[in-house]
C-alpha cells in the first residue's frame, strides 16, 4: 500500500495543482508549503523576476540542497564504515 499512487490537490503561487505520486498527502502539502514560502522570500528580495525565473531559482536551490545532503550522507557513511573497520 505504501507504493500506491495518490492524487493530492495543492495551491502553489495561487494556482491549484494536482500532484500524483506515492508520497503521503502530508508530504505533498509540506512540499507545496515550502515552495510557497520560498516564493514569498524571492518576491521580497527580487519582485521584478518573472514566474519562470522564480521557479528556476527554487529548482537551483532545491538541487543544491539535495547535493549537499547527499555529500553529508556519504561522509557519515564513510565515518561509520571507518569506525566499523576499527572495531573489527
């Protein structure tokens, strides 16, 4: 049941979207809320950007955060493996 596809309606930037996927409704709502918060921050800093430019900035930030998280995970795995090897 965890891999079951669901449809969740969200509002992003005052427009309704139906998101289809396997994530919970709460997860999808949190994603939409985070995007809306980021859009508000971008509007405060640079109100003259087009919606497309705002979306690209949000995507760049999201991918950058994902890469940073992946690097952290790899570092933690390496540290764990080194400690496991020392204990063997």
